[in-house]
DNA sequence: AAAATTAATGAATAAATATTCATTTAAAAG
DNA sequence: CTTTTAAATGAATATTTATTCATTAATTTT
C-alpha cells in the first residue's frame, strides 16, 4: 500500500490561500489550485471529496489556528489591562502575519461554500475573549456596555487598520502599534 | 424605435445585491441575476457587455451613492466634534440601511471582477473625510497621529459592529449608538 | 521478488455557466 | 396604418470548470 503524502494537504492549503488572496474566492478553480500546489487535479479528489469540502476544511483549519494564537502568553492571573494588551497584540499580529488566512476566512463567511455547521463551530472558539472582557467590566476598568459591542469595537479597528496598511504596502511600526492600542484602550476604558 | 426601460438597470442592481448577500459574489450567476430581476438572460447583455462590466458598474454605483451620503448635513462651519459625529452617524446609517451594498463593495475588493481603474477611482471619493480629520488634528482635538490610522480606527469599529449586529439579527438602539460614538470619540480625542 | 494495495496522474466527461443570435414584440417615426 | 428600429426573449452554443476514471507509479506485505 502506498501511503498518502502528508505534505500534500498543506501544499493545497497554501496554494488556495495564495490564489484567493490574488483573485478572490470567486475566481479560484480546482485546476488552478492543483497547478499551484504542483499536483494533478485528480489528486485533489483523493484528499478532498469536492471543492466545497476543500474550502470548508481549510476554513476550519484557519479558524483553529487563529483561535490557538489568540491566547498565547495569556493566563487569567495577569492584571486585566496587561492581559488585554497581550491578546490585542496577538490578534493584531495574527492578522498581519497570516493576512492571507484572515482574508480567506472573511471571504468565506459570505460564500456558498461554508456550511451552517462550520459557521456555528467557529463561534465557540471565541468564548474566552468574551470572558476576558466580562472580567474587565466586573473590575470596573472598561465601560459597562454590551460585551459584544466592546469586542467588535476592539476587533474592528484592528481588522480595518491591518487591511489598509497591507494594501498600501506599508508596515506598522512599533510606535504606531502603541498608538493603536492607546486608542483602543481609551475607547474601552471607564 | 423601442426605448430602453430605465427601470431595468435598477432591477438588475437590486437583484444582484440580493443574491450576493445571500450566496456571496462567488456563487452568483448571470442566469440567476436575470431570473431575480424578472428579465431574460439575453436582456442582461443589452445593458451590460458582460458579467465583469455588470459587477464593475454596480460597484461604481454603490461607491458613488455611499460617498454622497457621507457628507449629508455636514459643512465645514460646524464645530469639529459635532461635524465628526454627523459624519460618523452618516457612515453608520449607511452601513445599516444599505447593508447589502456595503457587503457587495467589500466582497468586490477581493474579486477578479474589479479592475484596477475602478479601484483607483474609489480612493478619490474619500478625500473630504481626510480633510475633516486633519482639521481636528490642527485644532488639537484629536490625537496627533497618522490621519489614515485615525480614520481606519473610526471606520473599522463601525463596520465590524454593523456586521455583527446584522448577523445576530439585532438592531442598534439609540442608546447603543451613543455608546459607540462615545467609544470612538474617547479613542480619537487628545 | 511477486502480489496486493492505494496514491498519483491527466485526459476524458459531465456539469455549470456565460454569451450569442434568430425570432418576436413594442414603441416611434413617417 | 405601415414601416422602421431597437428592445426583449430564451433556446442554442460556446466556454469554463468540476469531477471521474482508466492507467501508471510507489509502497508495503507476504
């Protein structure tokens, strides 16, 4: 029995992300993915039942990877503001370093590929973020508003800024990043 | 000579927006657009050379419509903070009321349809926003940071919040909107 | 070393989608 | 009212894209 080549799935993922970044989810074909991944089109169908499954699988992979990263260097014993900054930085760095993944995930949200089940599963990944912000509210450090509102406020500015600097072909300096966090904090704090 | 039916283009636009919201840009076909717009597929090709042109045309239409709305009720004589709030509200209300347009525009940005020319043209529409924020900086009312950074901070939180509430099937109450602006302002102000 | 098993291939096929065009319909001009 | 002109239609065609499958190539097992 010939074993499967474990690298292939990663190659396919990488190729798909590259193409989606380049042409958008709407413009990506199985043929192109195969070509970019240096395998035959037929081989794609050994690893994935069909296109929908390929996209869903990559989507889930990206979502899990991101959730894992968000809480790096964080534990609940850290003082709130410092903990928030840690996670804020993790979020920012993820969006910068894995821009293509973040973009892919965004695109998938409004596509015919992602199934309702896949969509539901991703929600659960973000409950820890939720708890963090609730803690800040309890300590009266952040505004006493709907937690979701606070989180979207935080995430929104990160996403938009990363997107913009990416397309402008710039880098965010350490200084700028500090300024960004200051703005976020000033917006959240009581 | 039979004249063109002026309503048809609007019908096609409306149909396209509806379908894109429902299935994403990736999943929309000319046949479906025609059906949804209650015209024959062939008729589409009287009004638009091809699919790319249809999408680009709608994209431009949406962009112009949005730019027109942003500066409603605003003139440069209004005190900065009040002027900013006016525009902030315009932005928010546009994203809420024309959610499908905003979504379509977002999706288009990463698609094979939008041409570089179309992309360039949209940039110009937002110079007034730029000037506004510069004015706030000069008056030392907002932080002395890169104007783009301030603008993306502002726009990002709006976009993300509207997206989230839309998918959660909620409405933003007057009170919540006030809270949102307060957060935005606290983030921006010196 | 031969047999068995499954991965890998890519041309062939199926399916979906964009686009065309011969025909019909409706409005305007004469 | 007739003729002219262009819109409108939707079935037919062209094109693109997903998927299959007969064949070949690698491994492992015996």
